[in-house]
C-alpha cells in the first residue's frame, strides 16, 4: 500500500487547487433576516427605477403608441422588423462603435500616462496642483461643456479656427461637416472623461506596496521597466474595469452629442441613444423608441459580457 491513499491524495489535491470564481454558497443563518431587511430599500428602488422600466420598454416595443393617447395599438414584432431594416439605426450603431474604439484607445493610455506622471511626482505641491487642474473637466456639467465647445468649434469666431488661420492653415466647420462632426465630439468626450481614468489608475498605482518598487530597483530595473513589468501587471484588474466602464458608457452615450450636434449633420454623429430620444419624444413614436431602447439594452449587455469574458482570459494572477 502506498504512503498516501488515493482518496487522501484526491482530498489534498482538492484543498490546494485554486478556488473557482463565482458566487459563494448561500448558507442562511440568524443574521440573514437582518441583512435582507437592510437591503430591502435598495432592492425596492432598483426594482422600481431600473428593473421595471427595462421590462416596460420591452412591452412597449410591441405596441404603436404616441405616448399621450390612453389607447395603445398592439403591433406584435412590427417595430422590431422596422428596426432591423432601419439604415439610420445601424449607422448610429456604427457611430457608437467608433466612439467606443476611440474612447478606449485615447482615454486609457492618456489616463495611465497622467497617473504615472502624478504618481512619480508624489506629494509635491506642484503635482498636487496638477492633479486638481487635470480633474476640472470631470467636475463640469456635460451641457456646459457642450455649449462651451460649440463656441470653440464655431467656424466664424471659434478659437480652433483662429489658431489654424494664425499658423497659415484653413479653418473648418467642425460640427457642420459630415466627416468631422463625430470626431470633433469624440475629442471633447476624451477631454472630459480622461481625468476620471487618471484618478482611477492613480489610486491603483498608489495602492502598490512600496516594497515592490524597492525589489525592482534591487534587481536593476529602471523606472520604465518598473512600470512596464511590475506596476502595470499589478493594476491590470483596474485597467480591465476601466475598459468595461468606458465601453458601456460609450455605447449609451447621449448628452454631449445631443447638446453639440443633435446627431447631425445628416445623421453623421447620430448615436443609438440620440436616435431613440428623437423617435420616442419629438416624433411621438413611443413604441418604436422603446424598440430602439430595448435593442440598445441587448447590445450593451452582449458586448459588455463578451468584453468581460475576453479581458478575464488575459488577466494574470498576481
């Protein structure tokens, strides 16, 4: 007989095996009722203001309704068939994907670069001032930012064209040209939200144990090598979270686009959320607007879950 019985070996292997991710088993005890009681107000609020409107949107998508008349006409899947054949909706979907790609490609590296700069600066007064100044765009209202940049982009007296003409280049109608409008707004979106990811990454970098930096220095690593091979792998969970936040936010973005272009010109900057608003409220087509809202919910859920699955596969255990 071997020194270790097979059942004993299997038990030990199970003990040292990494725990599977997922929800812990539910074991009610004497504190369960208290926990449920404290969670109940939040669950009720979520049910009334989040869960019920989602199901209500799916229900309304099966009707023809102007949002005012008490009578709603059932039309089955007619609104969904109309949605699948709607070229404007699919253009809005493509524009959303463009916003997603540029938001992630610009905001993540820029936010990380600013975070590294401020982390290296430490608590010195000048860097604390920079930290506050960099965060100003996040503190401003999106409506105020949209109005401000409409003046900045103005083809007649905007400072962007004034600068270009001052250096001998020709000014543009930034929000009036179909090939420029969406990218002009994306630049403003990145300017507004990069500070959020900067603070997120800065908190993650500051949370790294200083012993890791000391160990890297002892091994001969310079600052670039420390951030490349030590710091970035340690904060990849935060980077993954930031990518998911940027992806979801970009797919359902509305306010800045609506203030600056209202989806124009000629639907060049139309997003799914702005198109949904146009159909549901100004056009009094609540049934079709609800179909767009429901499709937006499905698209965001599918892409977000897919991105979460893909990014989790590349996550390294540290």
